[in-house]
């Protein structure tokens, strides 16, 4: 399996955040999402640009969208947490998230 597009990472990232207790560093998120998606070491290490991996790059975009959607916030540098809206264990449809973000 290749690293999914950013919008296909919304729900795996939220699932990872829930399993990590609602707050996690970026590296913890990356490790947990990679585990959830059963990504191989080769897929995890695939480079996007420079020394940044595709997983890291796409998760950054997923976090950005989920932040603007109101389910994640940057609690401190390099650490993200679920908002009260994000703590509800409801699967978030990617089309709805993209639509709401575009309307803002």
C-alpha cells in the first residue's frame, strides 16, 4: 500500500489520536498512523522532497485540514491534541471536511 493522500489520512490520524490518549507529538502520530495503515518501512521512508517523507508531508496537510475543521489544535510546538469536537468517536467524512474548509 502506498502512502494515502492527505484526505485519506483524516480518519487514520483521528483514530491514532484517540489511541494515543487525545494528545501526541508529530512523531508519535506518524508511528501510530503507519501502524494503523500497515505501511512498510520502505513506504514510511519514501521521500517527498529534500529529507521530508511523503507520510510526514501528507500528515501535515491532514492536521491542517482537521485543525481548520475544528477537531485538532496545536497545543504546543510539535504537539497536537483533540478538541472536544474531535474527542467524539465519530468517523469524519473527508468530502464534508474538504467542503467546509473551502467555504471558510
